[in-house]
C-alpha cells in the first residue's frame, strides 16, 4: 500500500540534494521577482516593521527583503539543509541581522519560544518588546506545501498568534483555474477522484506530487473559496488577491522558476 504524503515526506524532499541546489541557486541568482517586490512594497510600507518570513528555504526572498531595506527580519524553515544555505548566504552578503531559526509552521512556538530559538540579538529584543510581529510572509507557495487542510489552517493560526492585530500577511498559491489547460486537467482529476483512481499517496483533491529538476514536490492547489474560508477560520481578514500576471510581467528566468501563481494579502484580525 502506498503511504499518504506526510509532513515528513515533504521535509525529506526539501532536504534532498536536487531541491537544495535548486533553491540555493535561486537565492544566489534570482532574488525577488518584480511582482513580489511590488506586493511586498504595497502591503509592508514600513521598512522598519518587525517581519516574520515562514518557509524561507535557502533565503531567496529573505535576502531580497533585506536588500529592499527591511532590516528587522526573522525567518524560519523546517528543512535544515535549506536553512543552512540561507544562513550562509546572509553571512556572505553581510545581512547578519536576520534572525534565522528552525521551526515547523504547524508547530510554531509562541513569541517567547521564538525569541529563544532566534537567540540573543536585536530581532529577539524587538520581538520581546513588541510582543508580536508587525507582519508575516509565506512566499512562493510554501503554505500549500503543507499536506492536509487542517495542518495548513494550523499554520495560519500559528502565524496569526505570532502577529499583532493589524499585521499584514502575504503569501502565494498556485491557482487551480489559472488556465484553460489547468481547468481541463483538473476536470479529469475530479473524475479520477470520483472513481477512486487518484494517486493513492494524495491526501485531498487539489493535491499534486511530481518530480522535476527540483526533485520531488508536493503541492496543494486550492480554489479561491477554500483560501477565503481558511483565512476567515484562522484569524485573518482577506484584503486582496490577484494573479501574478495581473501584477507584473516577469522575466523568462522567473517564469522558468515558477508557474503562474496567485498573491494573497490579509490582515491579522
Ligand atoms: C517552494 S519553497 C520556497 C522557498 C523560498 N521561500 C523561496 O521562495 O525560494 C517552500 C519552502 O517552505 C518550506 N516549508 C514547507 N512546509 C513547511 C513547514 N511546515 N514549516 C516550515 N517550512 C516549511 C520548505 O522547506 C521550503 O523551503
């Protein structure tokens, strides 16, 4: 019998050499996409805000945020190999002020716990003083790489608990309905689920598990209603969502790195 994809599967896949090389290369060479810079600049207007980045991987977005002028940053990931790469890139770029720590978004500790994990320094001091983050990000679909809707909701709840009321959250998802081809493929997949013929490792309709140059990838592709419900259930107020192509025209390198996706912004209620 095939085992269901679990958080351990996802973590092991991200710690594999192919994934580490893929995300490390992107952190060194690609940086933030134009659309990411625009959305981040719009929803985090205060460069001095204390921000928490979930699923930082090898630091592609983290270092991009630092370069945009956000200087009060904490960033975590549950894949140790990627986190090591992020720490080393930050040290090479002189971004020593970033508070990296190892954590699972579905079991994120409270602020005191996070201060302990971040270790002594200005980020932990600022967090202790403020009692919560002024904003959070879970970029490049990391939230959707958590298998199981209840686990994704738990991650959203934990991020809400880590943030102060009014704090913005920005994240992305792949859209199940982004193109006619996708819509047709998902209609076929729906028939497979009706007949019980789907990949037995999948947890829910909308899940995908595939292999490419980045290694094995688990991804849940939600529809819009699902995300709106999840935000409302977990302490977030929906503010905005838009497809990447509606925000900016991306370079070929960015389009090769990531398919079309949807940006979401919400506010901690
Ligand atoms: C697609 S990668 C994006 C990495 C990086 N943010 C970037 O844009 O290059 C998603 C990241 O989310 C992390 N991730 C997935 N589930 C997680 C969880 N439950 N807790 C913490 N990190 C998680 C993965 O380890 C991976 O680094």
